[in-house]
C-alpha cells in the first residue's frame, strides 16, 4: 500500500473547506433560483388545467409539491455539505492536537 501524505492542514484546508464552500454556494444558488421562479408568479393560472398542474391530480404530485421538495432537499444537501466540512476540519484539528500531545510526551534528552 503506497504511503499517502496527509497532514492536518491538508485535511482542514484542502479537504474540509471545499465542502463548506460548496454547501454555502449551493444554498445561495437555490435561494436565487427559487426567488427567480417565484417572481414569475402564478403562471399556471386559475382554471382547471392550472390547478391540476399546481396541485397535482389522482396521487400525482403537482408543481407546488415538487417545488417544496426541491427546496427541502437542496437545503438538506447544502447543510450536509457544510456539516461534512465542519467535521473534516475538526478531524484535522484533532489530529494536529494529538500530534502536539505526542511530541510533548517525547522524552527529553539530557544534554
């Protein structure tokens, strides 16, 4: 098995932070795009076809249900990315602390 150099700084900055960044950017993008969709207004109308489109029919979900689902899932995904990044960052910090603890316990040379 080849040796893989992975320092605490690598874990914290090269691995963890991209998760946090992506999660934040995803959240911002979802908010922007959802606001753009909502700004269009009631494009489906109030007639029967519009209501079926928006509310769904016979167990088929409509536009409203799908929009709410996308919003909830995108929010969950963004939060997951941020939490993964936070946990990876903490792992790097813990490894760093453990390394310093090990160094502190190395016997001192008498000279």
